């Protein structure tokens, strides 16, 4: 080994003539974050369509400031507890009107002051479905955003609901009106601004080296205090092994979610200079039952429209050991479609455990018996055989699907696994062309997002689930100004009862951070938002 | 010769046009949708997805989309990437240096060391050296490139800290660092991915060269050269080696597209910012403009590789021209 090592060292000397590069001392105030994707369009109102990526949002969080930030417990319904950011203070004029006063010290990185006009400009763009379809959908309750002088912005809403302030502050950060054409869209972006964005956040843009990294520098004039970390690099490595190698070799200081298998986390944990930071994630993974016929959506699914079959499948799956095997301590079995990010999960009951006897009984109740002794139940000559679809890029879902397949086989249910290429899986899912879909939803911090998938007319309700009782509760929870927790929990309970899906996992993300950073807060709703508060030894 | 060249060039151009048309329609007709995944992962409503589809003009009929794309292509415009929001030509141009550096280095090592080792094997046919080199090269050939890359990265970067683990350059290096330092940094990053690719690919060159030499060495003109009293080294280099290069020329033509995008796994393991990873990303996202841009580039290189091989044959062997 020493001979090989020496040989390689000689090759390096001969090749580079600069071996000192590898041992050069690191700038302790620089932070290198390695991520899976590179931000190509980290500009609010442009992060639409395929540019709607976490990588873009992470960099945008450093460049652009929100009007206010979520409280530490992620409660989205109490405006008094939000943390001032670009807005210094706010006041409610009536149940439909909010007024926010901008911090007069806030400036763009080019030195111009941030004004109410910038906020109005941004919201005009964000509320325009031709420019920003996704944002327009999220902000559809805002009927007007107007400026009163240079510093005051007034929001008016179309109805009374608990998350007005959240809608006004969380979804989009203001952008400079003087640098962006009114009509620019993600398909027709202002190339100069994309190449060198100018924001008002704690970090300013330095450079982007395509396919490699983005460099940001601390904004010394940041009005909430100059960051201690002077340079931040978002380094790109699509492959999880490459990311881990960069961490272990000391070439990167931090990374976001360390992807499965669990051994990856253990490798990082074993490194003495790194620590693992578990953090609530916005992901919830579930086996979604298609209640409509695959080929004719007007008809019920021949098997899965029967609630007994759905409940039997749920009862036959022992989720806890599966989650333990795949995620170790970094996930829990959720109660209903609630990721760890959603505050409504607090106080929810424990999810039910497996009950194979109940599963068999429920199947028998609907006429499913194993008449030919092959281990699979049949009804009217047809075996209970279903396809479970999932994207082939997801190692987690593959591992879980295999275990689910095995567990259901013991209950007399045959599961065929369809491991599909990502875009094909997504297309089939959106068209309702599946029996059971292994979905992994990424949720916003607001529970009102549940309407998308779990209300009768929800835009992403591809499974055809419909319970008017749940819809009514959702309306109530969203419009109530206080005491909503119990209503949200009743919603989760009813969804669990209806069994539109088996909710399998709600993971915590395992972040890794170098120990030389003694204070390194990471936020669940936006991982690197508080890099501005990080300190180093 | 000129007429032949024009004829061959026209053939290549027509092939490229046909490939472009086929590529466009096959990609659009293949299952999967660039925006479908948004609905699955991002909680977008179908209405929002439709609005986004309009933004990218994906709502237009396929012939109209083709006409727009072809018209833009005729003006040298490959379109704007859906995921990057930037012109495809710029994205390809940005990734080209890393691709050429890695591919060029591997090609250079393959066709210097590989040819030399192949010749040594042929000359020493049946000896321990021949058998050992065959075993070693085939062992390398049999290794999956991603596995070998992972092993080399673990040994060279994580365990011994000799080379960088991934990437093309050290982001912490000052932008005003001397060129020598910057070049050394890039070379240090190149060592592990280039070694991986050389190990898994050099066997092909060696086997081709060995076989070609073995076919040439017993031929009458070699016997005549020896009979004339020429030193063995001259016989091998001037008479045998040169003529044994013809079959290897074909290999150069085959290598050209691999140079551009063939190292997807190695690029991935070492986060090498080349065209291979860009193409893989485009496929994963169904980023049609970027997918078309990279696919067209590879097709062009395949056609160009074939053309250059034919030209080289024609220049070196008059019998090919006459045929």
C-alpha cells in the first residue's frame, strides 16, 4: 500500500507540479454546501415550471429576503409570531386587509432602496398566471397589493382565512422592479439579470460556474447584520456518492438530505469532523389507491373502489419495520398525509399497527377467498392482483415496494411492481393510469395544501378520492381564524378512516455539517435560510 | 478525390437531417412529459400545469412545434433549456471544455499507451508479458466504470487525500490565481476520472492493435524487409506498425461520440461537469430543447467520425478511393 500511495503521489507531482494545492489551508469563513442540482434560475417569480427546483429556492433564499419569516415551530396561522425580515412591522386594518411597513434600511445590492413599488411589482407578476402559474395559484386569495408611499404595502384578500399573512409573506420574495422587464417570464427571462441577479438578502451574487458551483459573498451592508460566513459556495454533485466523498475528503462542509441507503448516513456519521443534523422534512410517502377505473375514469376501480379491500391492504402492511429498515431513526410512520413539516401532526393519534387477521376478514367480507390454494385470494375467478407503480430513480421507494409486495403476498394479495422512468411514471400518475401509486409528496408548510390531493376537486387528486365530509372540514379549518388544530386532526382521522392511501413514511432529512461550524441553524422549510447566522470556530 | 469528398459530405448532411427529424418526433412521441413530474412532486394543479405548458409552447400541435424548432435551428438557435432557462448552445459550449479535456486525455492515453502495449503483446505473443497484459487489460475492461470510479475516489481522495474527490476545479481557489496554479488544480481533478476511463477502455485498443499486428507480421513484405537486413525495430515500426494502424482508425471514429457523451457514469461519480451528465439530466427532465441539442451533437459526431475515418482510409489507402 505505501508503495502504491507513493507511486500515486509521484504521478500527482509529475502531472500537476503543484501538490501544495491539496494541502492548502481552507478559508475558515467560507462554507461549501454540496447539493444535487445547480441553481439555474434562483429568482422569485421565475422559478416556475421545470425551474421550480429546491436548488433555485435555496440560492434565492440567500439573495432575496421575504417580507417576514415563519416562526420556529412553523405555525402558519398566527401572524403575531412571524419574524420580521424585509417588513419591519405589520398591522391588520380589518379582517380582509393587512398593512406591512418595510424596513427603511433595506437596500438592493446595487445600492438602491427597496421600496413598496418593488413589492407591488413582484406581487403583480406573481399573481399573473401567464407569468407565474404556480404562484398565481398559491396567491389566488390576494385581490390587490398596493403601495402607500415608499415604505407601506397594503394587501387585500377575498375572504377571511387564517393564513392570509402566510400567503402575503412566505411564497414569494420581492425582486427589484428597476431591473426586470414587466413581461419577462421563465420562458423568456432577462438574461443579464439571470446571469447576475441583484437581490436584497444577506448574500450577493459573485459567479456561477456551470455544472460546478455558485459562489455568493456576504453582503457587508445587510441591514439585519453582516453574516459571519463571508463566502458561500453551492457546489453541485448529482450523485450521492460524489457528495459524500466531497464531504469525507473535506472538500465540502455541508450537505442537505443524505439519500438512502441508510449506510450513507452511517458513513458520514463515522467521520469525526462531521455531524449529522436530523431535520423535519416536507416529504410524505404513501401508497395511493386508484378508486377510478384505469381506462375509464367515469367508472369505479373494479377492485380498489371497495373500502374493505383498501383497508385490508392497509391492515396487512407492517409499516414500522419497513420504515426502520429503510430509514433507521430518520423517519416515522405518519398519521394521515402529514409530513414532519406540518404543525398539524402534533397531537395526532398513533398510526394503527398491522392486523393480518383483520385483513383476511375484510377480504372475505367482500368475497375474496383463496379457493384454489395458491396463496392468492380470488373473486369470481379473478385473483386479487394489483400493480404498484413507482419511479426507478427512487431507491427508497424500491426498497419499500419490495417489502410491501412480500407482506401483501402473505395476506393473499399479489402485487406486480412497475418500476418506471420518472417522466413516464409521472405521466401515468397524472392520467390516473395506475392501480397503486407509490407517491412521495413534497408539502408546503401550510396544511391548506392538503386540499390539492385530498379534497373531491383537488387539482392533484389523481386517485379519485372524495369525501364531502372531509371537504367541509377542510373549508372550515382554512377559514377559521383560531382553534384550527382540532379540526385539522379530525381531517387526518377521517382520511385515515376512508383509507384512500396507506401512509408509509414521513422522513426526517439527515443533513451533514462540518464540526468547525459551532452555530449552524438549519430550517426545515428552507434548509440554508439562516446561513447568515452561522458562526465558525 | 474532391468529387468523392463532396459526395460523401452530401451523404453525411442528408443523414444528419433525417436523424434530426427522427429524433424530434421520437422524443416527443416517447412516453413521459417534461411537465408531468411537476404535478406529481410539486402539488401543482392541472390548470397550473396547462398554463406552464403554454409558457413553453408545448400546447401547440407537433408539426407546428417542429416547424418552429427547425426554423430556429436553421438560424443556429437550438432553443432555450426548460430547466436552465438558458440557450442550449450556451449550455453545450460551457460543458464542452470539460468534456474535451476528459475525453481527449483518455483518447490520448488510449492511443499512445494502448497502441504501444498492443504492439508489445503482438511482438511477444504467447509470453508471460503478453498473457499478463491480456489478463490485466481484460480485468479492467470487465470492471463497471462506476464501481471502479467509486473505489478510486475512496482510495485516492477520501482515504489517502491525494486527489480531489470530485468536480473540475477547486471553488475556493481565487479567481485571480496564476494560470499555472489553476491548470494544476484542473489536472489534479482530472486524474481520477481519466484513470477510471482509461482502465476500463484501454483493453479495446490493445486488443485491436495486437490483432492487427499479428495479421501484419507474417505478411510477405515483412519477410522481405527482414531479408533485406533491416533492423527488427525498423521493420516493426516502419513496416508492420504503420500498416497495422488501419483497423485502429475505425476505433478512432467510434471513439469520437464517446468523447462527447460516453462517460455518463464516470462524470456522475466524479461530478465532472461534462456533456454526458448534461444529456442525462435532460433525459431525466424531458428537457426537449436540451435533449435535442445534445442528441444532435452526438449524431453529428457519429456521422463526422464515420466521415473522417473514410477520408483517412482514402488518403492512406488508394484502393479505398478507387472502390
